[in-house]
C-alpha cells in the first residue's frame, strides 16, 4: 500500500494533541498573527481626529452650506478655512494648515435639484497616506449620510470626486495589508512546521520514527496536514481583520482568495519542512524561519519598498520569494477585483515552488541519522 | 541569628507540597560536619525536591532547615556561597578548554586571577591531567569530566557539597577513583551530601537515609541498617524498604 | 542463522572512533548484554543495528538481513528502546501506546497478551502524561511501546540508567519473562550486577570488546586469588593496601575491599598481619569468588597498561 492511511490518521491525531497541549504553539499560531496585524496596522493607520479642512464653495447654496455644517459638526474636524481659489489649497497643504479640501462646483444645488446628481470634489494631501484615506472616507460618508437625509422623495445623487495629490497611486496602505497577510502566514506556517520536526529530533523521538514503517512522505504529510487546517483558519482571521479592522475592500471573490491563501499556506508549510530537514534544533529552526524569512519578505516583496524600485539583482531575488507572488494575488482579488485569468501566472509560480520545496524536502529527509 | 557551625545540615519537619501532592513529608535529620551522608530513595521519592530546598532553589511549604548554619528561608544567597553542587547532568562547557572552565567557575565565585591560576594548577596536577590544560573539555573521557566537574564544584572551598548521582554511567575503576576524591574531601572537613542508584556506593557513606514516598523511613550507618534488616548488603535493605513504592506512578 | 551478526564493524564521528573493528554474534532467543561505561560505543552499536546509522566499515546482519541494504525489512522486525526516554512527553500513556501500535499497523488489543505483564502496572495511570511518570514507569512504557508490534529482536539501550534499584530489579524480572517467549534481546547497561542476569555478555571499552562469554566464565577469567578485606576505616585501609608492595589491585566493593596480590606465596594470615601492623581495628579477611565487576576491573586495568 503506497498510501499509509491508517498511519497517517494516527500521526495527524498525535500532532493535534501536541498542538492543543502546548500553549506556546497556540499562541504563535493565533496570538501572533492577530497581534502583528493590529500592531503593523495601527502603526500606520490611526483614527484621525481634529483635522483641518479647507472649503471652496463656488455655489454657496442651501446644500453646500448644510454639507459644510455637517462636516464642521463632526468630531473629525476641528477647524474650517474658506478659500476662493484653487491654488490656496496647495498652499494650505504645504504649510500644514489643512489636510483635506472640499470643493463645491458652481450651481451645485441647481444641478442636484434638476439633474438629480451633482459632483463634489474632495482633494486630500496623500503625502500622509493614512490620514488622507481616513479623512476622505470620513468626508464621503458624511456626504453620503446627508444624501440619505435629503433623499426623502426623489433620489438625488451627489458624486464625490476624490483626488489624492502628492501620492496619487496610494502606495503603502493597499500594499501594506496584503503584505502583512503574506508575512504573517509565511512566518507562522513555516516556523511552526520547522520547529515541530526539529523538536522530534531534539527529543529523540525522530530516532524511533525512523525505524518505524512510516514512509518519509507519510511523516511529512502528517506534519503538514494539521498545520494546514490551522493556517487556513488563520488566513480567514487575517483576511477578516484586513477587511473589518482596516477597511480593505473585497472587490473580488472571497472564496478564490481563500483558495489562494490555502495554496500559499501549503507553500509556506513545505518551506518549513524543508528548513527542518536541515535544522537539528528547535532554536536553529526558529532562527532560520524567523530571521531568514522575515527580512526578505518585508524588504523585497513590495511590502515596504516597491519591487520596481529595487536594484535589478534584488528584483530576481524578489521573484524567488513566495510572498511576492501572493501579495500580487491578494491585490488582484481584493483591490482590483480581478478574476483568475489575471493571476494564473503567480498561482502557477506558487504551485511550482511548493512542488520544488516538497521534492527537495523528500530528497533531504534522511531515513538514517 | 547566630550561625551554628557544629552541624552542616539541620532539617526539622521540612515539607513541600505541590497542590495535593506531598513531595517531601516532614523530613527531619542532621548531617555532621565532614560526614559523607548518603541520601537514597526510589525515583520520585522526593530526593530532588529536598535537595532543591536545601540548596535554596525552592521554598518549603513549612518546616525548618539550616545549611552551613544559614537559614534556608532567609539566607539563600549565603547558602549558595557556601555550598557546591554537582550532578551527572552538570556539564562543563565542552567548547572551552579545561583551564577556561576553571577560570570561569573561579570567576563566578569571585576568585582573583592569581588564585584561579593556583587552583587550576592544583586541580589539574591532582587529577594528573596538567598537560591537558589547554585542550577542549570535549576531548576528555567521561570519567575525567566527572572528576574535573567535582573538583570545580569545590573551587570556592564550600562547607558542603551536594552530589546528585555523580557516578552515573562511568566505568567501575573511575567510579572508585571518584569515591576516593570524595573521601579525600571529607577528610579535609568538607561535608558530602550524595545521592546514588549504585547500592554498593551506599556502603561507602558514613550514614545513609532512605526516602520512601516523601518520608525518611530509615537513617543510620550502613552496618546498623544491614543488621536491623538482617541482610548482607545495602541493596537488600533498599529492596525491603523501597519495594512496593515503585509501582506508584 | 544468528539473530545478530557483526563482522569487523567500525564507526567514527569526526576524529572520535566510536566502534573499532568490532565483531560478535547473538544467538536466537538469548539475552545478550553489552557492558561498558558511557562513551564506550554501546549506543553506536545500537544505532547501527537498528539501521539508524550506517557503519563506516564491516558488515552487520539482523535476523540474516543486511543493515545496509535490507534496512526496511529489519525495521519491521525489531523493537528499539533508545538510551534517552524517547516517547512523547505531552501524550498520555495510552496515547503513546496507541500511536506506536497504529504506526506499526497493529493495535493494543492484538498484542495485549505480550505486553500485559508490563502494561498492567501502567494501566492505572493510562491517562497520565508520559512526562509526568516516574523513571521506573517511563521505562515500562517505553518497553511496552517497543514491544507493541511483536518484534523478533529487541534492542534496549541502557534501559535502567538513572532508575532506582527496585525498579531495575523489576525491569529485569520482566526481561526474564520475555525471554521465555523466544524473543532475542540485546541490552546494554553500566550496572555490573545486571550483567550477571544475561545469558552472555560482552565487556566493552573505547569501542573494543575486552571479553565475550557467559557471566560465569567471565567471572572465572579472573585468575588471581581474591580476598575481601575489611576494617573500621575503609578509606585508610585502601590507602594502606595500595602502598603495599605485594598488592596487585585493591578496589572498594561496598564496605569491603577486594584485594588481589602479585604473588601466590602469601595467605590470609599474611594479609591480616600486614593490616594489623597498620593499626586497623575490626579486621576481617576472607577468600572470595570473583564477580563480573572484579573481572571487568582487571580487564580495564590491563587495557590501560597497554595504552
């Protein structure tokens, strides 16, 4: 029998006993991801209060004044400045006296009353990316609220036109949450599997496993399977946190994203197995998976620095890191709302990497000491 | 508190509970200065707990005890300066040389560079391994490591030395050589507190105590114990007293 | 066919020679003891025979199967209890046993008869974590796990090290009962008193065999007349005997000193006379039969003189 089903079940059961009886494993598994996402998240994303807003009101009608009042009375904004010309906004952004500006075009109320729709322009200083995002979100939601209030009889549509200046592509925030997701999944999965195999070596139980009829592939699958289940739950938690704590959009199919996350978790787990075929102690395994994987994942995958701005040689290194491809997949799904036809390539790369890691692990796995 | 130096160790109703489990149960005994005191018992009888309390590493639940005249509740730092400890697991730093190990342990106990050099010379020449001073400990046979570890545990000339299964796994000649080092230390006035699973070694002690389930069930000279239980070896005494306890988990 | 055959095996780790051109055979159904101190190469022999490591040189066979080429077959036939406690400490007694039986594709129920004798003592603690067991209980659990798949050859590497004298005795009583089932047992120990319980033993030092034979024949390989000498001050007596020019060897054995002389001309009275001269009291001198330990010490002494 090639597939040792009964043995595999026994092995997986044993692994779950280890996991649920060790507080440390559970903490690493679920505590660290939640903590990391929150820490990384709030380091960059803060609730903004007492911001200053600039208003240019070319219309000066009932609607524009009411909207301005609504904005003023919200807790997010502390002061308001009225300007007459567009250039003044740039000046106030530069000297820091305003972070966001709202511009009502001429004939705003007129247009809204007769055409049932009108534009509002919102300009934000995107050099401080997180503040900009938060403030535009607040402002648009105030406008939306107002819209529902006045929409008693005829549906009227106010269309806020948001413009970010100084950083129109909004680097970082949308890159940042996918980056944290990729990083945390990688570290947790790779670290835990590599530690668990190294622990068997340290405790001497590996010596006994070796002389049992267990095949290397059964041992490897037996190690990966429990952690895969947990990693998938973990991806769910991380995606959920990205969406509900940090307001990441979910423009694509969440099930596709979960499937891709599972694939990426398998890649990370097999990388962990690979590390542990070489590491003799838990300490080495931890060190390699933590330091060896964390720094490249943070620095070279577009997490902090855009990949395009890296020196050419590092771009090749970047392409060898699974997280680079997974970040691309997350962005395609969550932000751009694209389908599989747009990210089959990174998906294939991850599958290829996984097969490579597992083959190499099997080759490295010694049936003797 | 005045320091009573007539007894090396005094223990009075010393007790340690872990939850509902009583590891040591009102044990009482005294160890004379310069005595070789064998502390025997089956695995799990409570020996290790008792030794940890005496070395100041574990606070008793209740009971009194002094080590080298110092109280085990209040003067643990003083105790640590006046005792030596060596176990089978006590390992020298394998990647340091013999001399570097000696310098390290000498340094821990605040010996000056000059004193350390002198100690190193004495220890190594006594063990007849002076020429190995700059060799890594790793290259030393186990027996020599044990003997060196024993000498190092006495580098600060402690009043009492605790030996926890010091001869596990060494060959029969080295085991006896090790005991000669113990005798010599005792002759110089050092009190020896030793645990062992080799029952013939129990015969080498001046007095032995046997612990069963946290209690001391016998305490006397080996010759008296053998007479009392009408057997011809300490192994016989131990089998009578400790049998029946080992089937407990 | 022998249960175990080792022919001119050598194994080195870096510049340390663990096994040095070693050969021996173990018959089917016997308890064969490897007796020697830590670092003498016992564990290396076990690892090699259990196919965990490969020998550098030489050939070895278990139940006629080559350890180099037939390792998968060997692994199904053997039970192994490594020197270190190698079970899962965070799993309970029962979970450990269940795991190992599943791995060998068998069940506790199938082989309960074989382990009943040992496991019945553990059963009251079957829900206790293995890490929380006492030393003696751990050994029993490890032995149960090694036996669960009915191995033909059982390898026990220092099963009683660090275990108290009572548990050690019980452990050997179990091995004795196991022998009756026809299983071959290779066991190592640093305790000389356990050597006497084996059918045959090999005394090992520095990866070499000093002697192989039955315990009785090993004991009688000690050819000098041996005396047990005793006085009130054992330590002083050793020092005095050692400085005597007639002494061949003098070693403490419990409260006695085993003394052999370098001449056959002297008798008990001469020894008594010498000791009395040294101001000892409560003196007793008696001629005794040498034990395995006496023989081993003598062999170690000879070996050191060769070095």
